[in-house]
C-alpha cells in the first residue's frame, strides 16, 4: 500500500515522480479516473479502518516510493503493513 501523513502529503502532491495530486477524504489518487489503483491512504484514516475491522498493526515498513534516494537502502517500493486480528 501507500501510506502518507501530513508531512509526506505536502511532498507527494506535485513532485516530478510518483505523485498523488487528487485528494479525497482520507486518501489521494494518482489519476482521478482510475480509482482502483495507486491509492495513497492517509495514516490516521487507515489506522481507523484497521481498528474498525478488529485488527491491529503488527509491523509497518516504509517503502522507497516516499523518497527515491531511499532506493539503495530500502528494498520494497510500496509500504508494507502486517496486520493481525486484535
């Protein structure tokens, strides 16, 4: 998945690579006509959905999509989140 917070949101709106310019309530889209792919979820919104589903976050590992300079040190492109039944 792609997860952002307020600080990251300011960066992913208009950057020159892998940006999410279209805002919705708790999410951002790369393309407002393709609503089932490349969705970035706002961290607080995602945590609320996880809790509502009776799950909890076991592990979160950020991906290098957040900053292309991280590609050498972070293996995964997307963020990886492991959840478990609460």
